[in-house]
C-alpha cells in the first residue's frame, strides 16, 4: 500500500460483485475486487464497474462494498490517573 495514497485518505476497499453468467442468467457468480480507493465516492471501483458493464458479458446483479478505517491517523494522547514506581 502506498504511503502517498494513505496520506490522501485512500483506504483498502473490498467489493463483492455478484453477476449473472451469460449462458445461464439464473445462476449468480461472485467476484472479489480489492484496491486502494477513496470513500465514499469510490472512483476506482466506479471506473472498474463502468469497464465491466461496457466490456464484459456478465450482467451485474449487486455490489457489496467494505472499507477499512484509516490506516494512518494522528497520535492519540490520554491522561493516566495512576502511576507506579518500581525500586
């Protein structure tokens, strides 16, 4: 994963694509797509789905998208109420 993409808030995105088999339209097949993408618009996924609709014969049935939280985030500080001294 590219650090430059992570700094631009790109996250690991996974999509489960269900599509109909061209020769057997009653049968659904699953395809898993995974790439770094920018939520919530998902430009990379949309580009892939546009390509699929335009170039491939299997008609899309549904797409389920999951995305990871940000991998790079600011350091969090917290107050500690107790301290322990070891001799």
